[in-house]
C-alpha cells in the first residue's frame, strides 16, 4: 500500500540520485570557471569566449569520463523503482 512515508522515501531517493548524477558536471564547471576567472583577473583579459570554451571542453571530458557511471547509477535507480511497483500497489 502506498503511504505518505513511501512517497517521501521515493522522492528522497530521486533527489539523491539527481544530485549524484549532476555532481560531476557541476563540480567540473565550478572548478574550470574558477580557474578561468583567476586567470582572467591576473591577465586582465575579459573575453567571453575565454570562459565559455574551456568550460565546454571540460564538461565534454567530464561527461566522457563519468558518463558510464552516471548512466549505471540512473539505470540502477530506475530498476529498483520499477521493481518496487508491485509492492507499493498491493
């Protein structure tokens, strides 16, 4: 039977998985943005493409490196969620 506790548990697990999956990309963008900002401040070069292109390349590299783990984490969550449907209905 679906109770409010089970709904909250499913929502909490969904938020945890979303945070785990997005963390590598967000941290990569944060670190690259910080490094580029420090370099721009040191050299006093304020070019927009200078901050965009390194972030884009770093995000692509991070996606290539962590993509399989992100996909495996999401698939595992979905399998557990779909396998739990009969227990929540009946």
